[in-house]
């Protein structure tokens, strides 16, 4: 069994702490593009809502203009038929013309009612557009603020990540290469956690009991010992 000094053990623990925090920091940094994209998608939804409301309003206005045009052409036809009334030779044609004028007038009156109803709908649609625009503007401010905050915290995370990597590499240089190699092997096999404490005879890596003899020997603190269950390097505080 290899011997280990308290100082070496502490270096290993520091190395592990730096590496674990670096990994956590890196994982958080990797989430950033997705988080930014989610914010953009949220804003885009608000933008599409504005467009949808504007399209609805445009369609209603178009419908109104069509009704107006139809109504006006009806009025022109009425004037034309009225002029024709003077030239009609017999009563039958006269009555037919009168009926036609009345039909056009009634249809025009229905169009006017429809136009009046549409004006209310258009007013509501205009309100919906300005509501959606207001919501979009608010969302835009919120999203921009959130993105700015995220970028800022990402920048300080990046800085921290670099610090941790530097710390890890300078600690590594202080370690005995063989010990470092052993640490790396265990770390890679144990999900990043290679050195764990034993508390009340329980390994904090796998939460299983350490045999009493190993536990007693651990307190001497001069030999590098391993958990018999998870094979991690163990120590007592
Ligand atoms: Zn263990």
C-alpha cells in the first residue's frame, strides 16, 4: 500500500474540488445557448401574435371596403334605374324597374347594417393589435434584460472556469505523478469523485460501511487506502 502524506491528501481534495466545480460551471455555461434561444422563442411568440392580430384587422378592413364598394355600386345602379324610369313605355317594365330598385335598396340597407357591425369588430380588432403590440414591447424589454443578466453571469462563470482550470493544473504539478495518475483513473471510473471522506465508518462515496479494521487504520492517516466497495480513495477528517 502506497504511503500518503496529509499534504498530498489535501492537494488531492483541492484538485478534486476545483475539477468538480469546473465541471459544474462548464455544464451551466453549456446551458446558456439553449436558455437564450428559449427567450428568443418566447419573444418570437409575442411577435407572431402581433402579426396575427394585424392580419385579422387587415382582413376585416378589407371586408369593410368590399361592402362599401358593393354598397356604392348599388347606389349607382339605383340612380341608373331611376333615370330609366322616365323612358319606360309600359307599366309592366315600370313595375319591374321599381322592384329592382327596391331590391337593390334593401340589399344596400343590409350591407349598411353589416358595415356598422363590422365597425365594432374592427374597433375591437384595433384594440387587440395595440394590446398585442404593448405585450410585445414589454416582453422585448424583459427578454433583453434577462439576456443581459445571463450574458453577464456567463462572463463571470467563464472567468471562474478559467481560474478553476488554472488552479487544477497548478495543483496537479505539485502532486506526485503516480498519485496523480491513480487519482485520474479512479476519477474517470467514478463519475468525477475519486477522493471521499469516511464518516462514522461510512464511505461518503458509496454510502456503505467500511470494515472496522480499515476504519481503524484510516485514522493513522499515513497510508493511501481505498473503499472496498467503490474503490475510491478514502480518508477521515
Ligand atoms: Zn465507497
